C-alpha cells in the first residue's frame, strides 16, 4: 500500500521532465481533437481533474481520474516500485493502456480516482529530442483520444437541471425559515400563534408567501425564498395542491424540510418514507409541535457551527 507521506498536492512532487512531457502530451491531444472537429471547451477531465504520475525503472505511467474527488485537482508523482515491487518485470516498448491486475482498484481506493485511465510508455521517451520527442508526445496523446471522446459523449447525455423560474444563484440566509401552508383557518391561526412565535424564539426569521410584497410573480417569490431559506416548514394536513407543488420544489432543490400534519394517515404515498411530525390542534398537540420545531432549529444551528 502506498504510504500517505508520498502524496503531494498541486504538482509539488512531479519532476520537471515528467511535467514537461505531460504538458506536451496534453497539448498534442488538444491538437488531435481540433483536427477531429471536437470543441476543446467540451474537454474537462484532462484539464481540471486529478492526474498522477508513476515513475518506474523502465517505464512511466500517467493515470487520469475522469472526475475530481478533491476540492482542488491533485498532480502528484510516485515511485512505481512502491506500489508494484516487481514493476521492472513489466515490459513496455510502446505507449499502451496500463492494465496491470488490481491497478484501477488501487487508484480508486487509495487515490480516490473516478473511472481512471492509465497510459504507460517507455521511460526513454523522457530523454528524446526534437522530432522523436514530438512523435512520442503524439503517440501517448493518441491513446487519450478515445477516453476523451467517451467523456465528451457522457457529458452531452447528462441531464442538466434548468428550472422554469427566473431567479438563480441565491445566497442562503442562515436564519430564514420559510413556511408552506394553505392560507385558511385553522392553518393561518396556527402559523400566527404557534409556528412563527416558536421560530422567532429560536432566533430565526419566519416568512410565508403572503408576507412578501414585491412586483414579481408569487411563484417567483416562493422560488426565491425556498432557495434562500435554511429551513422549510411545510404544513401538509390538507394535501393542498399548491403546497404539494412547492414541497416538491423544496425536495428537488435539497432543502431542510420539516413536514407537519394533523392527518398522518392521509400523507400521500410518495412522502410516507420521509419524516413527518404529526400534531393535534389542541394545547397538548401545540406543545408537542412547539417542542419539535425548537428541536429541529437547534439541530440546524448546531450543524452551522
């Protein structure tokens, strides 16, 4: 197993000759893609993700992760013998895909690579000159064309979420609680006398959509506040269609949602696997709901640090 102290970040461990060779290989790859009519802006995994170099006795291995695991890309070099003690017995005369048994598994488990691609070539390539060196760059780059095209094709097939709403890039407000509910008795009274005061006791601001007065459409205001809120409280006792629609938006965006209901037996099937806080509209039920709201907010504040 690779000792952790070998791991370096941002290229500090890559030797100058391997870094220069790698740079020229990537440049050659971009030239090949341009000749094939492939827009280089679609090429991501070679330019922005983790790349590892393994230098052996008679060979060099470049391993490319197809996605970035860490916050910043990692560019690091290791002695191949630390991972494969018998590496000198592996003969590499021409650039080739490196498919040593267990190699991909090692990259995934130890270096957190995602669907890695590894190319091996003779170490003598690093000392070539002029046209021979240029030819070596192109030979290695040519092996990267197919996995690059596969990644581009995969990128085109990824579903991109594009909401119909206008607002984008909201900033989460750490003390905002937004409430989804039907605006009629008894829910408005429950909001005014229980939900809002309890939320405010915990230092959060509490809003529902009819508290907002702007020139934009109501649904745009709801969309904006769902995105900005740290907590959503959804009163779903009546299974109101508007509330359910808004609740679906919350789940799609991935918000902290506290569902509450007076009718736990009438929770729609699609929500039954999710936690919901039942309560009764009486004094004991109000006390229980108040306790649960406080508990949820206190948990959120604790995770905010």
